[in-house]
C-alpha cells in the first residue's frame, strides 16, 4: 500500500505506535504478571510494578514510559531497516505481486514481517531484560530467547494479521494517503 519512502516510514511509525504498547502490555501483564505479583505479594500487576519501582531493564528498574520509549526506538529502526524491506523481498520470492490477489500478497508481507521482527525484537528484549544480577550465561540467554520467541510469535502473528495491520491499513488509507497525495497534486 505505501508507495514512496516517506509513506513507508509513516506506515512503519503507525504500526510501531500500536504494536509496541501492545507487546509491552502482553509481556508485562500476560507473560510475567503472575511472577511480578508473586514477587511483591500484590494482587494486581500495576501495583507490583509500582512496588518494584518500575520494570527491570538493563539491570535497573525503569519507569514504564522509559521502557516504551526504548522499545519504540528499537522497533521503529528495525522495521525500517530490516523488517519492511526484508518482508517485501520474502513475499516477492513466493508470490508475483502483479499476478497475486492483493489481499494474499499483503498477508504474505504481514507473515514475513512477523517472521523477521518477532525473533529480532525478542532477541533485543531478551538482551534488555536479562537478569544480569544473576551473572551472564550464554546457555541461559539462548534458552530465555527461545522461550520468548515461543511466547511472542503466536501473539504477534495473530494480532498483526487480524487486528493491528487491518487497523493500520485503514488509518493509512483514510488519512495518510489522502494527505500525501493531495500535496503532490
């Protein structure tokens, strides 16, 4: 759907603005919520985060807004540098864009993006949230990374295919395309 570089960057920005908070919420509340509540004795995840003084990242406790900002910058950079160009190339290897139904081709791009971005962002998240206070062990790092990919991949594929990308495409087509194309007229 995006045609030029500016449109691609705007599309990536909208995607990341929606995706990063969804994944931080998923990671903190769904994957790690019980652990946080058990560690603090709190009955709600939000109270557990407040008791702990934030979210553990880089061997420090950081406020959730800092975590969101760090993950946002990393996700946006990865999406523009690797995710978007790589997913289009992968989809183009399997399908001919001109002879394939556009919905099928877009679905292939979404799936390819998840296949690139999920392992990449899971690697970064594993690096960011690794319990360095326990000492670093490469086998533990690899095991935690694989566990994280196994948690994130189904969530990423499902949400990107059925919620996030349809919503982003609707916003993009209704607002961004009309604005950028009117400027060129």
